[in-house]
């Protein structure tokens, strides 16, 4: 009997697609992957990854300093790996803020249910936070799931805000403006997204941050060699085993943000 | 209503109008509490969070701060050290006060054209579904502001 050998995966860059362009199969894979990690109660599971950004302590995310962009790029990378561990081919999509005529949560994330079942992208479970830590925030009872209040806490950023960031001449300037857009979107989504301790428990968090990461990538393309200050390149991005330098090339991390990625077959193949 | 920052009148007449860019730099912003929007008004010292965000009311722009949401640790957990010991190689405290800048080029030019005196008002508006802070509570705790122009 002939034995079958496992086929090693090909080293192909995965393409992070905008939400609106996800194929039915890609969207299904994403939902399947989120459902899978929701159900795992160890360091492969959703609560572990969401908890790195917020509660339980320590809160490891970096905001309002120059580590903001590198730290979140590393964070997305490791969470995407955790998704792919469950569903091969599941990649994080990015939220095109201006895809709709009016600011809106993208439809795949806005539907409470899909085919009669709860939509895992609509809300995420909030688990694993010690009650005493939650209580110290004075935020009332800990909700079992994330919630959103789009538009109730603040306006949506404008295209001009994004353009201003992309036109920034230095990394420091870009980081300031793009973090302003980022903060603005967190406030616009509202609910748990407006609070650092629980924001990453909302599935839209990851699409939001992919957009921010993509904007950094676009800015990098327009400003080759304009890296973060040299003094921070060796800085570790705890708890990840990465430094700032490790985050500078998205291709080295195995992904890209192509508008289209079409396999071109060889003639006569 | 949260605490509003209002500056003393700032003479801008001596500033050459030909600058390419003008930034307001906000130093020492607190981000340990709730998220908030900071609304910037020029020559509108009585601005409140009910003042319309329109140019005719002196509104210039806003910036947003995604807040840490309070302290989930024991007392002292989120206190930012006043200074760092020599050879303390740990990263700066996560809640070290932030700097944010907002480009206000056209608005600054208009002030100069209109006589050159600027009163800056920054109105923080807490963006949280939790109970609002008391009137005297200030989510920004702004340390200082500078207006910087670039030729």
C-alpha cells in the first residue's frame, strides 16, 4: 500500500482583504476560526488573546507612544496565527472605514445571526477577567458579551483625517495622526470598544486594527526608509518575542494588503 | 460637564503669517481614565460641551484619546513614577502622560488676519457609557500647550 506523505504548506504571502471583498468561503473561514477560538479556554483561545490587550492584568497594549504601531502589528500577527491554527486560510480582514456612504459597522460584523445561528463576528464573549479587577473599574456588572453603540459617543473620522496621516513626513508625525484616527474610531464604535480593558474582546477590534496596520503599510510604501527612530528599533514588544525591527516588513511576517492577488497560470499548464 | 482648559490671551501679531504649517501641541495628556474627545476652540473662551462644533462658533478641530478606563489593580498600581531611577531599564510606565498635536494652519492664519490675539479653549467631552465624571473632574489633566509654526 502506498503511503501518503504530508504536504508542507507553501510559502505564499497571505493577503489581508477588506471586509467588503471577502468571498463567501473566506468569510465562512473567518467565522469558523472565531467560533473555534471562542471555545478554547487556554493560551490558544480568544480570551487569552483579547486579554493581552486589556484585562486580566497586566494590560500590555501600547498607546499614546511610538510603540503603538509596532506593538499592534505584532499583536495582530500572533492572533492571526492563532486563528490559522484552528482554520487554515483564515486571515484577518481590514475595515475600510469609508466603504459605506455613511459610517457603519460592516455588514458581516453587524448581523446578530447568520443562517439562524449567532454570528461570531457580531459580539465576543468577555471571559477570564478576575471579578476583583473588573470591580475596581467601577463599571457595574461585567457584561458576558461585548456591545457597541456606534455614533453615540462621538463622530466618525473623515477621509481628510486619514489623508493628513498618510501625508505626514515622518514616522513620529504619522503615528500621532493615525493614532488620532484610531482613537476616534474606538470612540465612535462605543460600548466595549471605547474601553481599553475590554476593547479587544469585540471582534471588530481586529478589523479596525488591520485598517490601522494597513495605513501604516501604505505610509511605509510612500516613505521608504522612514522607519521609527533608531533608538527604539531594538525595543522588545512584550509579551511578544519581537522587536520593533521585526515588525517593519509585513512581507517578512507573511502577509500583504494587496488590492487584488490573482494567481497567473502558466500557458499550456 | 468636564473641566475646560482656557488660555490667557496669546499675542500672535509677531508671528509671521507665511508659515507652512501650525501645530497645537498638547503636552502631558492623561489617558488613564475614560476615553474622551477634546474640542478645540479659538477665541471662544465660554465654550462648553454644548457649543456647536462649527467654524462660526470658533470650533477648529478635535482630537480623541482612547482611555485606559481606570485602574484595575490595587492602590498605586497605575501611579506613574515622577522620575526613573538610574539603571532602571524597564520601559516607561504605560500611563506616562501623552503628547498629541493637531494641525491648525488655516485657523491660526485667520486669527492673525483678525488682529492677532488668540484665546485657546479646549473642552474635554468624556466618551463613556459609564456614569459621567463630576463637573470639576478633568480627564485631560493638560500640563501645557504650545503653538508651533513651521516655515
